[in-house]
C-alpha cells in the first residue's frame, strides 16, 4: 500500500498539500506540524475520536490519494468536528471514478489498513516519546508495549510467531544465498583483478614497445632536424657565395626596368629605321615630282604669272544689231529688185523677207562656229595651266614632306642614341663588356639569370631554415636522444604493436569494467562480515523462537518471544552491536520485573532510547499486515538519538522501506552518507 498525495485543512495545516513517493519519505516540517500530519492521517482513516476536543471551532477537511493492490482510491472527509466525527465521507475508485464498494466512514481504516482504530497508535504510528529524567524505566517501557486485548492477542498469537519464523526462514535462505553469491562474486572479483593485472602488464609491455618506437621516431626527427639545419647552413653559404661573386648586380626590379628600357630602345630603333625609310621614299617622291614639274612647257613660270592667263570662257552671243540691219537692207534691196522684175507686192515682200532670213541664218552659223573654236582653245589652255599648277604644288608638297621626314628620322636617331647611352651607363657598371644594344641585351639576360640564381639560392636557404625551425618546433620539450645513439628496437613490427595494444586496451577496459561491476555488486551485498553477522543473528533468532513457544495474552507481564526476537534484531541494526534474543530477554526481564534502582543503572540515551525505538519498530512491523504492506508513520522519532544512532536508524529505515512505505516526519536534519546513493529515499520540505 502506498500513500500518494495528502491535502489537509486540519488545525495547524491550513490548506497544506504533500506528495509522497514509494520507499522512505523524509519530510522536514516546522514545529508541531509532524504531529498534525499524523493526526490528520489517523482522522482520514478512522475519523475524529469521540473524546477529542478541537482547539479552534473550524471544521476539519482533507483529501487522501492512495494505491492498494493495483487499485487507486481517493478518500475525502469534510466538516469533521466533535459533533460529526466521521464528517462528510467519500471514497472513490480513481480508476473507475465510482464509489468504492464496501468502504464506509466507519470501516475505512480497518478495510484499507487491516488494523482497528485502537491498534493504529501502536501498529502504524510511532511518535517521539522520550522518557522523562525522573521516570521509572519499567513503567515507561510498559507504556510502550500495547496493552489492548486485540493488540495483545495479535502479538501473542501463534500465527504471528509462525509468520515471523517463516520470514526468518526466508531471510536465512536469502542470507545463505547472499553468502554464496558473495563468495562467488568475490572469486570472480579476484579472478577479474588477476586478469586486470595481466592485461595491465601486457598493456605496459606493449606501451613500452610503442614507447621504443616513439623514441626511434623521435631520434629520426632529431636526425632530420639536424640534417635540415646542415642543409640550411649549406644553402645559406651558397647564397653568400653567389651574392659575393657579383656584388654590383642590381635587383630583379632594376633588371626588369633595364630590360624594359632595352625593349623600348629596340622599338625606337625600329621606328627610326621606319622613319629613315619614309624619308628616303619621300625624297624620291620629291625628286620625281620636281622632274615632272621641270619637264612641263610652262616651267619655270611662277604661279602668279600664270594667274593672268586664266580668262573667262568666251560666251556664245546672239545676232548683233548690225547683222540684223545689214540683213534687212539686203532683203529690202532684193525686194526692190524683185519689184522691178515682177511688180507684185507679195512677191517683192516675200523675196526680201526670204533673203533677209537666209542671211541671218548664215551669219548665225558662222558666228557660232567661231565661238566654239575659241572656247575649245581656252579650255585646253586652262587644262595645261591646271596641270602645271598641280605639278608645282605636288613638287612643293613632296619637298616639304621630305624635309619633315628627314627631320623626324634625325630626331628619332638622336633619341635612340640618348637612350642607348643611358642604357649603357646603367649596364656597364656590372657588365663592362656591353657596348651596344645587342651586347646590352645579352648582358641583361646573363645578369637576370645570375640574379635569379641568387634569389633561388636565397629562397632555398629561407625554406631550408623554415623547415629546420618547423622540425625543431615539432620536437617535444625536455631531453632528446642523440641522433647517432643506438636505441633498442622492438622484436615485432609497429603495426603489430599498435594492433596488439588496441586489443590489450580494450581487454583491459572490459576487465576493469567487469571488476567495477563486481565491486559494485559486492558493495551492494555489503561486506561478508555484515552478511555473516546478519545470518548468525537471524539464525539465533530462529533457534530462540524454536525453543520458546508463545504464551497467549501475556502482555505486558511477559513479552512474547517473537517480540523479543524482533526487537533484538532491530536493536542490533540500530546500534551496530550484536544483541541475541537471550540477552534481550534478560534486558526486558530487568526492565519489566527488576527493581527500579536496578533499571535506573542502565544508560538512558545510549541504550534506552534505541531500545525503545527498536521495541516500537518491532511491534509495528509485527502488527501491520505484510500483504498489502501498510505504510509506517514516524513522528520525529530520531530526536532522542545521537548522530551515530540516528544515521544507523536512517540506514535501517531505508532497508525497511523496500517492502513498505515509511513516512518520517522530522524537525531536524540528520546526515547519513549511505542514503545519498539509494533511490528509494525522498527528501521533502514543508
């Protein structure tokens, strides 16, 4: 059985909620809240006692969610007060959302917990009862033992002892199996440790072989570094030799500039040669034009003299007035002659008009022919003058062009000479044999090759120096092996060493994991002495119960043997001391039947407080049903124990919580290192 959630409006718990987990729940609360929660649980299961009196008049209410044998229940009580101790009750089956059958406000605790109301304070609830300093130990311990008839009958019943004996038998079997398992695990653990040592030794041997190969690699790196330094030194000496052999050699940029100057000079010479060819061609053209001009008939007439000869073309004019008058006079004369021959007016007029017209036509044709011949002569003369002027202009133009070409060729020639002199002035300091452009280009080519050789030597020296520095930087710090020392060489190859080392490391890792797992299993089983001590204590309890039969209704005069045996077992675990049932029986005999003076001689806090807690835990464990395992509620039971006993009590409660839920309400913080690794322990704070 497990309590999951509590919601309370109960006295000092105004609208408080608490969510619980399986196992041991350590609940840190304020002052007086633990007792309030315990009373709340008792009220939720059994209702308010009829004789109880509330400090305030407000009704009590709350909700309780729990799980019992795979069934979930939600119990609610409200309006709980002395007049209505059960209040308004409801119990729902949370899975089906219907009221739970057979559970009422009166029998809720008995049905769910399996114990009556009167047995609840001794069976499920343990409060922080501390013996007063002046109290009688016998009387105080009798108050711790349940005195109700039902509780006494449960503790004194043979079934209780038989059930406890059965549990002891099962525990003996489990402890014997635990011992056998511990021995088997310990044997496996020893074998695993041996195998770990073997794999570790094999790994160390292989690592040593690998270290030898690494030492050889380091020696090779030292040798390569030394060779690189020697090569860098030789290349630097070669560079110095090449640089000293031709100290006046210009830089690569200067040589490139000189080569560009030589190339430009070569193009200038080509331009000068082309200019000379143009000058010769223009001179020949000028001479041919001069000869053609001199061969003309008008030579050497000047252009100004020929200008007057150029006249306008003759115009073809119409008939002159004189020709018209003469033609008319001739026609009149012909008309008069005709009149004299034929005295008719028409004939005379016609003859005169015809003669006049004929004369005009003849005169016009002659005039036109004369003008045409004159115009032809004028055109021919103009063409000859134009040809002469063209020859004259061509001769002048060719002469001027020849002069300009000659001047340009001369200027280019002088420029080439100046460039050549400048080039020679810069080339001869490092190549005196350079005398012209061809030798200068050859000198520049050889100088460029020499400079390239020097630059290549310098670059090679720099690269060699950088490589030597890189190799030296890659060397580890610390002492280095001598490059010519003889180091041991492993028998097997490096690949075999690496493969075997990887396999050995994997085997070592697996062996260590197995060793760790076995060690954890051994730690989970506790040490063998503890298991042996528990087995012996359990066997002692079993033998004690076999020798003592239960006495019906013997409480509180005589404790049943099962109570004595269970208390002895719990007391041994709370104190860490072996307390057999026979010794516990003698102790209880002194407490219950001895004198008060004899009981007062016992240590109070070191023995009586753990003994009282052991007695209460044993009685609760015997009274509470095992199936289903009802939760156990502890109300600040550790405050009367010192730190050592409180830590051992927490460890015992954590083991007990594996088979029943435990609610430990406390106002103090108790340290227990063994609880840190246990998953069934939950810390809550209110």
